[in-house]
């Protein structure tokens, strides 16, 4: 009697261990990795809860100088699939060489201009990225094809709306040029007939030189610029003194090169682009 009770306990214990292992296995085989926030957010909007979508570049980290840790590399090599942007996150390639991990590029069909990776700030290019991601998800998990197709259509309709709204703001704009601390909106400028002036280069996040600041002060005077777009996650003290010296006002916009934990949890790339729309409406108004 005592022996059978013991046996029963043992069976129950092994069953629960087995179930636990299955659950773990399930999570691991359902996990896909993305690299940077824009790819992560778009992928989540289309995959929703059918896959576990993770991102390698952590909240608060900066994409241009990012290097994966050995932990990050272990995550990449053990995942089911990886979706990356291209240009700025080519660091996924080497660790994934010769592995069975499926790799998808979200920028397929998009030409990068010079060395500028910020394609995600143009709604027109976001539509292409969303399509690439939808196709990747269908390849990763074909049985849920219709689910991903539906979610993609819903994302696309929101991007169409954003596209129309940016078109509208640009066409009504009093001025076509804008000043920004870090040049995250070059593709938006190109696609909507605007001109971007920036303090730093496309892959730089550091404080500009005195000569560069002098150039910007002259530009502000010459063009009678009233505003500067700044990502609240960037820390450029020079911008504050520039604003103070020239009287231009700081307007927040989200280039998504650094994304805070709060934004990562509460926002999506769509809600951040809606905030960007409002920011552009202001800076182009006078
Ligand atoms: Zn950037």
C-alpha cells in the first residue's frame, strides 16, 4: 500500500516534469528574435500572440554603436527565426552562419541612401517593411497564414492613413525644411518633399563640435528656423544651449534609434509615428 502510494507520487512527479519540459520546448520553438525596435514593433503587430517576439537591442540602448553580447548571440543561435533590418544590424550575420536559424531581412526591396538606416520613419517604406515581415511570418509559421494576413491588412490600413496624413501636413506646410538633432527622418523628408538639416551625422549620437554648432546657429538665423526636433531619449546638452542661444523651441519626435522601456511597453511604431506627425505639423507650420 505504502509502496503504491510512493509509486503514484513518482508518476505524478515525472508527469509534471515532462509537462514542464513540453511547455518550455513550446516557448523556445515559438520564439523569434528581432534586432531593433522598429522591426520588433512591426513584427509584434502582425504576429500578436501566435509567436513570442523578442528583441536583441535592449530598451534604452543605442542602435548605431550596438554590439551583441555572448548572451545575445546565444539567443540568436537558439531561436526559430530572426528578422533583422539590414545595414545597421548586420552583426546578426556572422553568428548565424552555418546554423539552421531562418533569417529574414525587413528591408528587402528598399534601397538605403548612403549609410542611412532610418527607413522606418517613412510610412511609405514602413508599408514595404510590413509586407516583408508578413511574408517572413508566413514562412516561419505557415499554419497561421490567414491570421498574419489579417493583421498585416490592419497594420497596412493604419500606415495608409499615416501616409495620407504626412502627405497632407507636408503639402500644407509653411516651410519645407526642418532642423533635427540626429537625422532620423531623411527618408521621410525624401518621400514627402521636405528637407532635413541636422546637427549630427546619420550614424553619430555624440555631441557636435563647436564649428558644427556655429554652422547650425548661422543656419537658424539665415532660414529663420523656429523649432528643432529632438528625440527625448537622446542626451545632447548642446541642443539645449543652442535652443537657449537662438530662441528656437525644442519639439519632441521619435527617431527610434533609442527607445525607452516605457515606450517599448506602452507604444507601438504606429503610435510613435502619430506623435511624429504632430511634431512635424508644428515644426513645418512657421
Ligand atoms: Zn539613428
